[in-house]
């Protein structure tokens, strides 16, 4: 059996545009002029609407109509719905009329590589609207909507074609204030007495403290883990807050190193075997020129190894 409220909604729906115009303009005559109706036609439709609702909606004054409490409630509800409909239509037309580039990357890549240089990223794609979406741990979002990905490590997803960019360089980093408070770090072994900030590995490409120490033939003592995170962005925020020493990915943290927020107390460096990659779906025709983006990334992050 049909729902009475749904039947009522269907019966009054056609009157709502006339009601909205009369309520907004405060006049049946002006509403008629806007909608191409006579004043009497507007008045009749409003009377029909009130009859179906069983409630008056307006106070009829001399040359003016004013909403009563019931009419105000209906007008606010209708206006709210109309605004949402207008926004939805604008989004649909916006997507049809503009070329949107969906760029997927990890949270840390977005925060440290791209967002501080968003103006440069825009210059690489001057004809596109850029939508950056983050997907951890590697930066790969397998959805059909992604056009391009900036990732570290060879992609797990077989449907991606990956173009190598550059490797990264790892060394301990901390704030200058941390060194002032806790004293200098002169050799790798000095790190064992300090608070080391850990990133819990979520992907085989990730390099942590244990692997870094082993590169220098040193074993990390068991039970040394004190503060761990599952997101590198949070590791660096803790480091910037003076909570300890992070294993710094220098390509990623070049901005923080350049402006002195972070410093590298040791000269020991470890270069990764893996690369950063620009990747795109194999099955999806590449409709945009990614060469400017590749060239900018390499120039910005890949050619300054001697300065690290």
C-alpha cells in the first residue's frame, strides 16, 4: 500500500517552485512575472498547495505576502534541498567541462614532496585541475579513477607501468634544539642512548633503523624500540616536536633540511636500492603529458645528491 506521505509529496511537488518564488519575492505578482504566470494563477496554485497541506503558508497583507511559521519551515527545507541540487549539478558540469588529473601518492610523499611545492606541480599540468589523493603505505590506489601515481618502490599492482626517477638517501635527523638539550652525536653508536623514532614497516620497500644500522655492520640492540608509528608523517612531526631522532629520507625532507628545521648530526649515509617512480595504469590511455612532471621531480629532488 503506498505511503501517504509519499503520495502527498508527489501531489505538492509541482507547486513548490511557485511557492519558493512567492516566498522569496514576497509577492504573488512578482512571482508570476518571474515564472511567466499571472498573479491569479500564482494565487490559485498557492491556495491549492495550502489545501493539500491543510495549513496556511502566508499572511496576506496589502500588496504583500509574508510567510507564517509553517511557510518559513517549508521554505527553509526547500531552499536547503535546492542548494544541494544546485551544488550537485555544478559538480557534474564542472567535471564535464574541465580536465581533472587524479594523482595518487602516499601521505608522506604528499606532505613533504608535493604540498610545499604545489605551485610547481600545477605548472607541470597547466591545463588540468589536480586532485591529490593519498593511499598508504606505497601510494598506489587501484581504483579506475587514478591517472597518475608518485610512489616509492616497484609497484605491487601489476596493472601499473612505472618510470624510475631517483633513489633516496637515509641518515638520522633531529632538531637543532634536540642536540642542544641532549648533547652532540659524534658516532653511530651514540644513537643507542637516544630516543629513536620508529616507523613500523608496512611495505617491503621501507627501510628502518635495523637495516640502516646493518649497512654499517652494527646490530641494533634488542628492546631498544620506545616510540613507534605506522605513518612516516607522524614520525617526522614527533621529530620536529623534539621527541627524538628519526631516520630521515633526505629527498623527502629536503625542505626541512634546507630551512634548518632538521639537521643531520652524522656523515653516514645509506642510499636505497629502490627508486621513486611515476606510474600510470597500463590499460588506460595516457591522455596527458607527464614529461614536465618527471623532469621537475628529477631536477628538484634527484640532481642534488652532492648537496645532501
